[in-house]
């Protein structure tokens, strides 16, 4: 039954009862509620052959980069299961999964992911892929960080020069990484908020747009940077620090915590991602000849994954 059919059913009931206040024994409001519930039951009964799908809470980087647009059709082709993505910062994505509003969590802040499992919200965490973070900034480079391989020293130079820095400020995995680097640098960015340190409260793409408009520095994952179209005068100025390693993990939300979770379909997605088929799909995703993510699920080494690694991961 379609939405228009539901409305027709309600309208028919109202017209039939124009001269009465309710169905026998029921107030009018409850009477209408019964009709709506019955109509919705008809909808549920009529969609038995509807698409099988799961909901994945993930990061803006996996979505903005185009990765999901590339690999999810391959997963559906292999399994018949569709995937609906809720793309948020890692912190918000975890909250969505904790509420049971997603079947699978795919984010990039390992300590938060491990806590999610330890607190009983997830079954098990799996490494899936990685790339790295980079520090981008204006071509004029007022802080003089171009070519620095030490990310902490680069951030310290930005702070010392009071050069504009655009932060996501959204509790995302990127924001968590950035804050950890500021702490290591001994810089209290809270005190500079609204001055040279600008928090956008937005995703990576929007934050890069802000940095481009302000001529500011920013920390970004390489995947989003490669796919970002509005670079303007921005360029990668600091990269290669091992501390810029960016690991992604995937977790099935616990059906014990949320019985409505689509356990079989969600586990099928997790299994596919960490198996050779999914790992090869991740490895083959490129933009402009550049690989954006590097698969590293344990015990899986697809031939197509043997490509040059991002600089921040070289040992």
C-alpha cells in the first residue's frame, strides 16, 4: 500500500463517520489511530519483497571521498543487500550506533571504537583500511611549515605565528587526532578559540572550504583532500609523520543491546569488507590515478592492494 492509499483509507473512514464522533466504543482520536495503524500494517505486509538493506554509521571522509559510491554497488551485487550510509563525524556516528540507529559502525578513532565494544555496544572490531592525515595550508605559508615531516613541530609553528587554523571542532576522528597533536605540541587551543583558531563544527569538506576562504591551515585525511575540488591556494605543506597514520575499523552493533539490529545482513557486510573481495574493492578505488585508502584487514592481502603506501605510513 502506498502513502496515497493510506491517505485514501483515512479519508474514507472520516467520510463514513461524518455524523458520528467515533467508532463504536472508541473516542474519535483513538478511532483514527486504529485506522492509521491498520493502514501501516498493510504497508508492512505489502513490502515483503522490498530491498534488503542495512544502515551504516560512518565518517564524512568515507562518504565525501566517494569510496562508498564505488564499493557499495559491488557489495550489493555480491550479496543482494543494500547499504544506507549515515555520514557524520566519528563521535556522532558512534552515538548513532549506541542508540541502535545503525547496524554497523565504520569509523576511524581506534580508542573510541575499542571503548564502544568494551561497553557492550559492539560485537568485535576489525581493521579494514588506512590512509594518513596531512596538514594543508595557503601557498604563502606564513608559519613556514612547508616540507616539515614533524607534524607536532608544524602545529607549534602555526600556533607561535598565530596563523589562522580551521578545525572541524566536531568530535570527529580527524578532530580527535588534531587535538591529540596540539596536546603533544603543548598548545592550549581552547584559549585561542575564535582568534587564530577557528572551529567550524562541520565535516571535512566544509572545513576545507573555510580554510580555502580564510587562507588558513587545516588537518585533513588524505582521501578527502584528494577528492576535494575547491583547493584554491591550499596545498599539502606537512606530511609523512608516523603520528598521522589514520586507521579505519568496522564493528557490528550488538543485537544483545539492540535486538532489532539486522545481525545477519550486518555481519555479511563486515565479512565482505575484510575478505579479499572487499579489500580488493577498497584498493582499486582511485581518483586521478591516486589510491585513497589502503586495505589492511588481518590475514587478507589481495594482489590489487600491493601499491605505494601513503607517506604517513612508511616505516
